C-alpha cells in the first residue's frame, strides 16, 4: 500500500496506473472509517485493478465550525483497517488540497435546495469542490459512494453528468449495526445510551413501511410524530421525495422511485438515514 500526501504525487501515481491500462476505483472518505467504508472498498477491489482511497476531512463542506472541530479523526487506525483492501491512500493536509481558498461555485439547482442543502448552506458546494478535484486528479473508472448520504449521491451523479466526466458513480447500500442503526463516523460521538436510542430512527422508518398504501402525508406524519415522542431527539426534517429529483412526492403513482430521508439530532450528534418506499 502506498501512502500519498501530495496532489502532485497523486496525479502522477494515477497517471502511471492509467498509462499501463489498469482500471482505478476511487473511494473518497473523510476518515474515521468503519464497516460501511469497508464495504465500498471491498466492492472497489472486486471491480477494479487498483483501489485509491482518499482520507480527508474536507473543511469546506462543514457549515458549522464546531461540527468540523468535533469530526472524529484517526488516520493511523484508518490505515490499519483498510490496508488489505487498498493500493493507494491519499491523505493530504488542508493546505495541500486548498493552497488558496477555493473559488469554484457549483450549481446543482433544485437538488441542493432541499433537505441537507436547506439545513446546511454551502455544504454541497463544498462536497462538489472536493469530489470534482479528486475525480480530476485520479481520473477513476468508478467512484463509490454510500446510499446513506442519498442526496449527496444524487448530486454527485448530476455533477458527473454536468461535466461530462467518464467516471461511473457506483451507489453502495447502507450498512447497519445489528440494532438497525446506520453506520456513520458520527456514531463514535454518541454516548452508549444515545447509541441504543439512535436505533429507533431505523425502527420507526421500517414501521412506516406498513403504511405504504396510505397517502404520503399520513406516512410523513407518522414518522414525524414517532420521532418527536423520543426524549433527546430533535428532528431537522423528514421528507418523502422522488429519488431522481429529490422533490417532495405527493402522489405515490407519480414517481418511479420514492425515498424517505431523515436528519435528526440524537443529543448533540446529527444523524441522517433513509428508507425506500418504492
Ligand atoms: O461522504 C463523505 O464522507 C464526504 O462527503 C465525501 C464524499 C468524502 C467528500 O468529502
């Protein structure tokens, strides 16, 4: 496994891989890696000759400085965990990635004006900036993203289309703890008691599947009410949206794919999750 810290070296390594006709799978991460990330890396390893994993807590996608400061970091633990599955790890400093403040401004239209985009202004521009740079530097055949960050996935797919990039974006299913809690680097910040409680998010979403034949407004009301009943939970949003446009769905038959997306504070930790209705 090769540890790369500079952009020049990363570009050089990627260029050399490509010039020997080997395929590259890129797995962009912010570290504090867990089994969810491992599932992306394992898939990338199966589908590509070379796997590049980036580990970079991207400051420009955090709208809240406290959230950035508290984001878990464990580069040595990360490298130990992923070593069997990666060929190249790119772990730069913030100055290396942003020698000057980034000026790019991406427009993702209506996709970025809802849910995470509405609650975290500038977040998706920050994600767009780092993901576009990583794609440009490594020119991967495939790049892997988890479906837990569903809106991010849709936005990255749209960015790849907007710029006519050749990279195939590969969505990977959510990995859950036995309790149902979706794996997230942020789970490390939950107290043992909150971690138990946080499993209720998935339990409530699963229960809402029983209402699939009811009007969308009833399903939404059920989830919002159940979440609000739990002490220590603070709901940011629960939206039931079309899986392509991310806009609210009112009638079941008008969309081919329907997904419910939630963001909820469990104590001080903000978690997101989702569930597919159709
Ligand atoms: O999903 C994440 O971990 C981040 O948003 C990503 C895609 C690595 C960009 O920093």
